[in-house]
C-alpha cells in the first residue's frame, strides 16, 4: 500500500500529541496515512508495553489511519546506526510516502532527538540504489520522501510553518485520551506521577494548539520544522 503521509514516533502517543490534528485533516480529504512507532514505550513509568499497544490500536482507529506498525526498538536504548536505519528504510520502501513526519529535532526525552535524526537519515539513505533491502522475498525499490517535517513536542521550538487544524481538535484530543494509562484522569490519582500525567500537561495540548492558531488567525494549529525551505506556488497559498 502506498501512503501519502507516514508519521514516525519514538513512542506510542508521540504522534497523537504532536500532529494528530494534521493527520486527521488530511485523512478527511482522502489522503492515506500511517503511523510507525519505533518502540513499545516499555520504560514508561505508567502502564505496560502490552497496554500501550492496545491504546495505540484504539488511537489509530480514532484517527482512521490506514496502517500502524511497531518496530519494537529498545525504548531508551535504540541508536541511530546501520541496523536501525535499515529497518526504517524497509518501511519507507514498503509504504513509499510522499511526506514523513518525525520527532522534534531536540526535546526533553532523549529518544525524541535520536528518533528524529534516525528517521531523517533513513529517509535520505532510502533513496540510494545501492542499499539493498528485501520484502517478502523480493528486492525493494529505492524511495525517498519528498519532504521530512519534524513536529514539536515538549520544548517550545519555533516552528517553520503551522497547519490550521480548526475543526479537528476534538479528534486529536480523543486520540490522546486513548492513552488513558499515560495522561491525567480523575480516576488515576493513585498512579505514579510523571511529567505528562498532570492536568497542566493535558491542558497544554489544547492551549499550545490554540496559541499557534491565534498567531495565524485561526482556532487551532500544529507546528512543524522543516529540513529545507518551505515553498509555495503562489503568495495567495498563505493564509
């Protein structure tokens, strides 16, 4: 299956927190999209890898993505090396996305920056003919996405562009709430406290999107950084 957008996250819930509104919007327009989780989030303080998988499956259904896979890299310990790059190259050549979303270029969690550079490097290498990969007994064709965009996570990184997600904030929040083990709920007061389990963090999902929206004159938006200049065909393409 060829996809239009493939969103990578170091952990299940990275994509939902950061670019779910953009995915939902493009899916509503008929685009095909998928999510690839690099790890199972097994080092997370709350929940378990098994529970996170169930929550990821639920979130995928809410968003309506066409595929979701987990590469089962070691949470906290995967590296940007040949072994891991080749696994991502296989995925890129399998789904042949036009656009790739990946983790923030730097962030509080060490896996986010590592995952960001790992996916970015793999996107370049995937376009090299002499790197040979196989799928189902056949050799894969080279493929390089047209664009690689990095979503924004914990740190307040200045975006290179923002996407208006007005009308899609509800589905973004529902996809985040699928991860009930990770985020604030009134029923989970007996669980260990983490930086992302507070009411403040949950509220920040909406108020960050509202602030990006405010800056462009809409209700909500999500921010991204780009690896090269963002170009438009007409100045009127800008809202």
